[in-house]
C-alpha cells in the first residue's frame, strides 16, 4: 500500500536491531493501516527484512518505509525515512521517484521547519519520553514536545518512550510511533492479557 501526505496512519512501528528481535512476527499482529519503518544497521538484514515485510504488508494492509536506504526504498516501491542530518537528500529522492513518501527524524522545532522546507511528508519527533533506545539522553518531555508538535509546519509522530500508559499525555501529534512498547503490547495481546490500547 502507498501512503499519501494527507492520509497518515495514526500508528507507526519502528524496527530496532536490539529491542525488536522479531519484527516480522510483530508486524503480523499490527492493526491494518499501521506504518512500519524498517531500520537495521546491517545492509543484508535491512534488505531481507524489507523484502519479507513487503509481503506481510500486502497481506495485512500495512505501509512500509525503509530507514536511510533510498535505493532499497525506490527499488521495492516503499517509503523512505531519513535521519535529521540527511533531510537535504529529499529533493534527490523526489527527483528519482516523485510520488515517494518521505519522513524525517527530528529533535526540535527548528529541525521540523527544515524537514518541511526540504519537502518531507511527515516527521518523527523524539525522544518525547526517556527511552531505552538512547539511555541517559535527555528527552523533550510532554510540555515541550506537545508545544513543538502543535507549532510544526508538517504532520508529526511522537517517538521515544511511548507506552500505552503515557499516550494520553501527548497532544498535537498526527500519530504515535513506538518500538519496545509495541513489542510488549503485541505479546500481551497474543497471550490474552488485557491492555489499555
């Protein structure tokens, strides 16, 4: 499925080499319409995961983007997710594939402004809360993050430490993105454990 700027899913799952041991299994349990961002430091693993995830996405009605690998995203007809420092590459990838759905990581309102000026369709603002992905790194907190999201010139996903318990404290965002919390919630759902999502 192809994403369009005005039709963003409210939920995104971000794959992680350390914190998500089996992203394919997690994807099998996601609600239809979820965005999956393929992220891996290993080129071989990223390619294999993207190919396998594309099959699951077709069957389950999911959207897929690839982090940092425009060649792979273009080859498989997927979206592209870029780190904040590579937002300037958007024009290049738009020239290669005009309909490409592109998101960018951001850590401030200034970065969101740049992402918008580069032509990003949406951005992932992080870390909203303290996160195991980046232990010891300062986080934005809900007051600051909510204010940034409300003033952002493009749609923004909240990322970083997102759990079922703290989503009610988030406002102004177009959606939420998670890694570890989704793994836990999906495991609970499969075990029949009730959860607040």
